C-alpha cells in the first residue's frame, strides 16, 4: 500500500481557485477600462515553473537548436484564443459592468436561496438599498426569486418590477419572471404589459420561445381566448409547438373560444403522446369537463407508457380504473387489464404466486405476461426447475413476445448470480438469437461471452468477443471485449503480437478507461515482440469523436456574462440554459458552467456539470485535454485532512479521493436513501464504531456531516475493510459497496486466474462498475497530482 511521506500533495493555488478569485477580486480593476481580457487567464504554479524552465533552456540552446513544434492541443488552444478575442460590444460592456456592480451580492443571495430566512431577506434588501443601479437590480431579482419560491406571488412581482426599474442588464429576467409572478397573483394585465413585444425588446433572451406561452396564459386569464390564439397559432409548426405546455394552452384557447373539436383533438394527442407530462393529466380533466372522456384504448396506451417508464403505481391505478369504469369492454379486455394491473403489483413486490395463479387464462400475449410473472416468482422462490419449465413453455408458445425477452434476461441474471454459467449462457444466447435488436442484446451477448471465458471455453469466448466488437461497436462492453480477447490471444493462444494489437487498440480508443490501464500493464509485460498484422476485427474499433477542447472562454459572449451575473443573484437554475443559448457553447459550455459553480465554492455541482456534459474525456490522453478540465473533474477539497487521515491509517490518499468522488462527489452534506452520511457515505453504526476506535466520545450521527470527522472515521473504516481482505483494493471496494458477505461468497469459488478476472466476474453491475471507476480514478488522481 502506497503511503504519503509528507503533506506536499497539497498544491499551490490551482487555476480553478485563481479563476474563482478573479470573479470577485480582480475583475473590478480589469473591467474599469472595459479592455478585453479573460477572467480565468492566470497560470497555475505548475505552469509558472514550466515556463521558467523553458526560458532557461531556450537561453542555453537558442544558438544551436530549432524551436520544438507546438503540440496539437497547444495549437488548438491558440486558435480558440484568437477566435474568442473579439472586441467588447455595448451590450457585453453593460453586462460586465453589472457583474462588477453585483459581485459582493453573491454570498448573501446564495444564503437567501438556501434558507429564505427573515435575516437572509433583510440582508439582501439592505444590499439593494446600499447599491443603486445594477447592484440593486440583481438584489431585487434575488428577492423576487426567493419570494416566488415561498409562494408569495404579490411580493415576488413587486421585487421584479423594482429590478426592472433599477437596471437593464437582466431586464428580460425581470420581465419574464415578473410576468410569471403576476399571473400567480391573478394580475394578467401586468403580465401582458411585461410580455408584449418581448422578442423585439429582448431578442437574445432565453425566454423568447416560451414568452408567447406565458402571454397566451395572460390572455386566457383575462378572458380573451382569441388573443391567446393570435399569439400561439403562428408558432404551432415550430419546435416550441411540440412542447406539452404550448399544446395545452393552445387547446385551452380553442376550448374557451368555442372550438371544442380542435381542443379535444389536441388534448387527446397530448395525453397519448406526452403521457409523462403534468399537462397530460390536465388534458384528461379538461376532456372530462367537456363531456368527451378518453376511450379505454387511449387510456390503455397511456398506462402502457407509464409502465414502460417504470411508473408502476400510476400505471397500475390506470389499468384498474379502466377496468372499473368501462362497462362496454369485452371479457377478454377485462381479463387483460387484470393481468396488466397484476404485473405492476409484481414490480412493486405486492404479488404472490397464488395471486398470479388466480389470474384468468387468456389466449393472447397476456398469457405470455402471466407466464412471465410466474417465472419471476419462481426466481424469487429459488425454484430453478419451475422457472426453466416456464421459460421452455414460453419459447414454444410465444417466441416473439416481449415478455419472453424480459424473462430470458431476468433468468440469465438469476443464473449469473447463482454462478450457474451453463444456464446463464443458455438464457442470454436464446435472447440474442430470438431478439437480436433487443436493448438487452449487447449486454446479454457480452455476458454469454464472459460466462464461456469463466468455464474456460476459450474458443467460444474468443468467437463471441470478436463478434461483440464487430456487432456492437461503441457499446459499453467493448473495452472489456478488447481486453479479454487480448488475454485469450496472450494466455491461451500465445499469439503475443495479436494480443498486443488488441491492447493497443484498447489503449488508443479508451485511453483512460479501467481496461486501458490494464492493457498498458500487459503491453509492458509482453513488449514489442512477434509483431503481426492486426486482426480484421479491429477495423470495427473507431476512435471516439471528441470535440476540440480549449481552456479559453469567450469573455465577451453575452450569454456567458449573463450566466455569471445570474450566479451573483443566485438564479442558479438559469445558469445552464443561459450558457446553452450561445451558439458556440458546445465547445466551452461545460467548462464555463463548472467554473461558475467553483467560483462560489460548489465543487460538487461543478463536478456534476463536467460529468453530465457528455464529453468523452476518458477517451483522450491526459495531455490532450486542458488541465483545467481535469482539475474540475478531479477536485481536491479537504485535501490536507484527507492526506493526514490517510497517512494516519496507512491508506492510499488517491484511493480515498477516488472513493469520495464516487460515493458523494465531495458533497459533505450528502445523505443517501440507505442512510449513509457525508463524504465517505458512512452508516451511523459504522461511524459509531470508528469513533470509538479513535477515542471520540459523545459521537452523534450528525457528526458524520462534518468533513473533518467524516474523513477521520471514513479512512479508519476503509483501512479496516482493506485489512479484512488482505489489503487487496478490488476486494475491499467491492465490499465497501456490496457488503462483506457477497464478496466472500464470490471469492469462495477460488477459481479466478487473477484479480481483474474477479472484477469482471462481479455479478452486481453497480458494484462492478463502482470498483472499476474508483480504480480508474485513482490512476487519474495519481497522474494529475504526483507526489514531489
């Protein structure tokens, strides 16, 4: 186990921290002359050292050597900097000035948004009184937003009016949010005034598309459905016309104007096409009030979509209501509804074998559904013989039923957990054969390949792994398939050259994935001997399409500046949409949003913004991604305590940081549904035992929300888990996630050739991915923050 000898893992101030300070400290001076600049242009300590060394080297060799060509990433960054180096516009200058004017508001506004206490309201009100102009405008926006959250619509509308009067930088927000509050306060005339010609007055606003919907609501509230129709009809064929709120208001306008037929048609389509929207239920209510209730078929379609969305309680209630209130249904239809209602109860664990056996016998696909339920109950009762007999019956009678597809995947998973490889292979292979386009097919195909590997049927495993790579390219199983096919080439076929080809393809395409790390280890072992032509299978492995990432931000982009200004007023939910409104935001939006959150200390939200961006960071080498991206993806809050406590317990601090990133994303106040607390997600009982071991008296569960306490007790617990599994991180991490008992059961077979084979064999998908992610992230932390 690697230990840290000193606390020098804590870096000098990082670019992220410097940029955060730039928001609140340096910007006022920088914008005094409104010169184009980057709020985030300061270099890190590490970059400064590198630059100094480069200057010394250049001075020593200038007369005898050529300059080294710039790297691809350096050239790209330079190109981006030139692209974003535009001159400030009057609008960007005005927005930047407003940002400076409201910089000191941020902590008070964030406190108000979080607590909405009397003291927080008073603090922001006092700020508004003391900072006329744009500072006051931002403060009034914060107050209006808080009042709206407290359902004080009249007060909210008043604050938004004051914001509009005080400044112009966020006047589109003042108008739009003010109109919302006015409607809630039953003042449609005020809303109409704020929304009239909104797009002409605010052409760059993110609310341009939705303002007509709000305006139409104002017309309806004031009894003018024709005004609502005039507003909405021109937009019906545009993208906004597909949205549920637009369609519902349009239907209401037709209904109130006397055109019941058109209104009914829109309501029905909305109910069936957008069943998960709140407007779907409102549409149903309107149809009932019009005396045009939905048909049983329409309601059945709606319930089916609820079921597919795993909203089983609502779907079951709908099936029940259809059967109860539709007197014209045939016996076959009523029997089908009973079975559909029952499968919802099964998913909610409210159904017994006796309940299923008493369901009616039918001759259509619901008969397959009844058999599926019996198969699931047999699985739950550990009745493998009964389960298999039902599956065989379904294959014969209903070979195309979706319920057979579900039953086969569920049965394969059952036998995977039971370590019955032959039966697991049968279920997965049958599924792929009968349902080659199933959403389960890639996973089932890979599991069949892996089960063949585990029973040492290497020739079939190799065939299936190559088939996986060719047929399911880009799937999440491809890194596994590449690695283990390489292992078969290396260990069983002794074709080291082809093994190396697979490892290189894996390393090139999935550079920082768990299996790419293992592939590099294998390449170091087998070296470069026996080079051979790459297998044709590898032609199916394509590099990930990665956008050109740059550390530069377009500092004069009005949406970026507005997003920063919104953060000052704590209108946080609008930060992402505002950034996304910029046409170039796919190139820099994730970075901008994360840095805004980091600038006021929300490390967790910054990390989430980077993770949810969809950018395939891990497909690129570390040096091809700007360092700021990695620092946001792998933050180091509480680092001094983390290192100290890791040292005290003899635990690798990189492992601890990676575990925290996976468990809580560094949210010290996180409490899970399983009642786990804080950074390292400790159960109260675990925390109490660790507290006793550390001599902490009067321990309470809330102590686990203290980062310092959680780190101390969490590293103590992690050390104990590691010790229980001989210091093997893979076993300990699996136990940390799934518990000791399952891990000891998995290890009891004692037939794993090595630790990676154990990891891939973990039958719980969540636990397997958890272990792999933490081990991958540990290497990322090591690479990004080396011990000096």
